[in-house]
C-alpha cells in the first residue's frame, strides 16, 4: 500500500503515518521523490482498509500497489533509480558498459584486460572467481586468489569490480573486494542468497534466470530491496527457448517491459544471450536502442585459449569498436556513455 503525502505535509505528519504503519505490523519504506513523499506500507495489507490512513493529517491519497512486487515497481517509485559506485553512476542518463573476462585466469590476464577495457570506454571490470559451470570437472575459478588479482586490477585502473557470488557463505570473504555483486542466472531464485545480499549496501547486478519470467525477476529483486538494499541493477542475459542456433535467445522485449514496470536500472548481457562473439555487437546495439541503461560484456585478450566462455568473448579491438557504436546510438537517444577519469 502506498500513502502519498500532500506536498506541504509536515515532518510530524509523515512521522505519524509511519507510526500507524508500524502499529499495523507492516514494514515502512519512505521514498522522498522529486514530486512527492510516498510512504510504502509493505506486508500483508490486503485485509487492511485504506481508510485507516486516508483520514490521517497530511495524507493526499492511499493506493494499493497492484503488482506482486512492491518496492521494485514504478508505481511505488516513479523516478528512475540511480546510484554511484566508486564515483561511477549506474542507472542515470549515462549508459554504463561493464566488461572483462568470464573468469579471472591469472594476474597478467586480468590486468591486461582491465587496461584494455578501460581504454575502450568501460566503467567497471567484470571477472568471475567462483564459476557456476555445468560440469564439475570444468574450471571452477581461482577463488580468493582471483579476488586479489582483481583488486590489483582495480588499483591499476580505478575500475570498480563486478564479481559473481554463488553462495551466502562467500559473503564475508568477498565483501572486502567486490563493488557490485553479480547474482548469476542460476542463482536468481536462491532466496537465502538474495536475503543475505539485501542486508548489505553493496550494489547488485541481478541476472534473469534461464527460464524465469520478467515478473519472477522482479520478485527476486524485491527480496533484495525488502532487506533495505536499493542498489540493484537488473540484467537480461537471454532465456532458454527452442531455438538452438544461439546459446540463449535475447529477450529484447524485456528491456522496455522492465523499464515500464520498474524504476531499477536495466542492463543487458549480449555475451551470454547470444553465446557467439560474432553476434555480440549487434545485440549490444539493439539493447541500447531499446532503452537499456547499460551492458555487461565478456572481453578476453586471447578468446581461443580462454578457460571459460571463449567463444562468446570479444577481443579488445572488437570491443572498442562495439563501444563506439553503442556511444553513437546513445547520442541519438539523448544519452551518453558513462565515463571514468
Ligand atoms: C557469467 O556472467 O559469466 C555467467 C555465468 O552469467 P549467467 O549467470 O548469466 O549465466
Ligand atoms: Mn561467462
């Protein structure tokens, strides 16, 4: 339920509404937007009559949030969410490009890639150190050693780090290194992990599950938001369909659908959504044309010898060309690429 306050409502009137929400056993989420102060009453509200709040001083109107996700909905928060990570803005007018290898493989590999992607225009460095591989015999990632190399790459370039977390038991060790936690497609409905991340203030890039609907993605985001962490980026990364000429099928529809249903930043991962380096740039351009707020792209200096996802990884030169094209499309739409000094 949303309690929308009058423009001239006093702090005491806002406090009084908050007290009534708490007395009803509900959680309070205060949103002080440009237009209005909206107080969310979150929990089992369906049996609660709206009149309880409508009659309080300073209240303009009370609305029920019709979607099953509340805090993630645009109805609850009409203004786009944006936040800054190490001085880089995510979710604003600027389009952010995150890039790096699928996995951290060695110190030399990640440092070389970090310099290359920064030079090309990326504003954050990705790199997995715990990999969700289909086969238990495939490369599983370097673990904490890889995080050390990533931290050195950040020191050398200033790029914030985006790293996948697979389980909440990794949280204490990883939080000292990571700037944005990636929650992978296979973990989108790992509710324990979502709750644990929700209790931190570390930003999150939440990927859509392989067979998840857009609504399910938003419900997963709701878990993180409900814990008090509002620094959430949603990421379309392709879904599983009957089509097998590409690794996944890019659901480009998800971009405008998400943008209309939620205030959270929407990114797209053309590497996993296509699984083929030859298609990555086309889909990257399509994503930005469709209104995405950014991209996460796999880049490797030597894709043929990558330990994971080499087939879909761009060489730095190709990535650089992609960023130029994406920048041009952004400009046509009145946006620009995010930059790092
Ligand atoms: C990845 O980013 O390397 C990854 C495993 O992604 P996803 O969870 O989208 O498959
Ligand atoms: Mn990968």
